[in-house]
C-alpha cells in the first residue's frame, strides 16, 4: 500500500493530510514530509490521520518523534484521528504525548497544540 502525504500551510500552521497505511515501508515518506516543515515559519504542526487505515509501531514511533521534535523547537503538535486510530492512540497512552482531535477544525482552533 502506498502512502500519500499532502502538506499545506494555513496561517501559522503546517497541515499534513495523510492517506494510506503507515508502516515500516512507508514511514520514511511521512518522516521526510515532516522534516520538510522544519524550514517553514510555522508555530504548529497538525497531522490529519483520518485517511489512514493502518498504522504499525514504526508509524507510531514517527509520530512520537515528530511531537518531541516540534515541542523542542517551540512548536505545537497535534493529530486528527477518529475511530480505531483514535482508540489506538488512547490505549497506547500517546494521547498524553500529543494533542488528539476528532476534527481538523478543532485542532486548528486550539492553540498552541501542546507547545
């Protein structure tokens, strides 16, 4: 399965919309897209995971690393997730490491996102 990551900039936010599966073979692509936001003058990074059907431990590791990197750089970090993925983030305790929202508009309205 492929992974499509689209980045758009909206005010002070970088929004990455992810579609597909995040696993060992695709997580490098997500990491590269996240790294590309480092040069942008944004205050928050939001990853929209509503198009993700599957994520494995390497994908979760990328999210944790991205949250840590954002916070160290003084940026907010949040994800948008629903259904089973939202539940996975809760069960693993990752909802305490990053802001988890049900909808993109909610994520963008709440600032800063855990900075």
